[in-house]
C-alpha cells in the first residue's frame, strides 16, 4: 500500500513538473575556473560527474590525491564514500523488498530471531534499548528514512549506549545507527552477507569495478589521502569490516555509474524506484545537525526523507540529494527527476563543501536546493 501511495504521489509531482520551464542545457564551469575556485578554498582534490537522461555525461577530476607527493587524482582514484554508502545499501534493500524477501513495514521484533536488546556485540550492541518497548515498533521503512528515533551514533550519547529519543516514525533525525540496525536485520534476520549482496546486486550490476564495502589490497596503488579544514593530511581510512552507515571505498567513475543507474531505476520495479525518491517523512529542522535538534522550519520546498535520500520540490520538478561528510571528506549528489539529471561531487578535502552550491548551480542551473540545511555554515531561512 505504501509503495502504491508513493508511486501515485510521484506521478502527480512529475505531472506538475511538465509545466516547468524548459531545462537549461547541462553545463559546467571551465577547467581553469574550477581550478581557480579550488585554489580560493585551498582544496587539494576534486572529482565531478554529470548525468543527463539517466546516462553518464561527463567525468572530470582536478588536483591531487596526495599533495606532498604530487600524485594526481584520477577517475579511478579510490576515495571515501562515507555515508553515500547508505543510499547504495538502500537500493539493495529495495531489491530484496521487490523479491518478497524483506517487508519494509514489518516491525523489527518479527524480523530478527532474538529480541533486539539481546544483541550486545558491537557494532550491533542494542542492549541500551532493553527498558524501552518502542524498539518493537521500528520498521525498515522508518530506518531508511532516519526515523528510528536514534542519535546519529552511539558515541554521541552521554553513556555511550543507544537510546530512542522520540516515537519511531514521527520525525526525521539522521542516524547511522539506524542503518546499522538494517545491516543486522539483513545479516541475522535474512542470513545474507551484506558485502556479497552489495557486490552482486549493486556494484557488479552497474560495472563499479573499484567500489567495495570493505578495503581491498588492490586499492592501495591509487588511493586518496584526506585533508581537514586546517589542511592537515589524514591517510585514507581502511575499513576491514562492512559497516553500511559510512564505510564504502569508491571512485568518481563508479559513483557516476551508480547514480545514473539509480536514476534509471535499473533492477527495481517502477513503483519501488519512485518510492526510493518520494519523500514521506517531513523535515522541519533548520539544519541537518545536530541530529536531535527541535524542528520549527516550514520549508517551502517541502523537504522530506525518503528511502535513502532527502527530497524537495525544485522549480524544475521533484528533486533529491545525499551528502557525505567527515573530518576530511566532502561528497555530495544532487539529482533532478526532470531530464534525469544529476551532479556528483567527491573530494578528499572537506573544504570542497564551500564549492558545492556554486558547482551544483553551474552544472544543473538555478535550483531550490536547501543548501543551508545540508551545510550549517550557510544562512538558514
């Protein structure tokens, strides 16, 4: 029922998009201009891809993967995908749902062989929920939309244990822990290996030869180190265990293929693909972080969480985005359904975030993207 409702909603929005003004031809800043703005923000490396009509249009890279050694960034340089892992994982889950292997609306109490609080080994330690019966009402759909009621990560809790802060499904609050719970459901409830399922269902499907949910020795010959706000270098973090919340090694060439495939809906039923990018959980917070901040903003773009990305109403029609961020990484994807257009931006330098609103508008044209929600250094409405 939920998928049908979202599919109908998506169709109505797409119909409205037909009244939008003609699209501006896909374009981008010249190479010298991109290099100029990179110098302005002291960005070491930047990779960009554009997608049009659901196909990769162009991939470009600038700067270095290691400034001290003068090693250039290339389209196949392995970079940190951080939380861009989440929509890729969500896309795999939706395939399982299409096959009847996962019920997105089933309560977690029915999806695991044991009560959730009985899992006590990290990264799947949910023992802190033992005294709160609300864990029984959490569903995969809520978790995909960051509506489980959890903090971003357990280390942000004063006692270091996971808690539920609001009734599940009632509001958005970014939570990597919710995605780790989804991983637990797949591994312990369905008995599947998440790394293998991601490889088979997503990476191999889209020809992503240099992407993995864990470190591969073959990545070492062409990997990007990271740079913080102060310019300090940090070696690329090597994840040896699958953690779907924020651990994916990837390249700009592979990410371009991924988002083009997602835009086309390869491997999903049409109604499921529509649900992936149709918002259902309204967002009323001024910024994305801090995670549990109270919400009091009525976004005119109708900002909402869907099943892996955040949606909004752009002047061109329905649109959606996903960012990835840590101390040395700046990743961002912005997609417009009209024209099946996206801009994908990866950087091994967190300072690149200062460029993304400008680069996004240059590539796709004027937009109504709520940049201030994604980046709290921008002025909020």
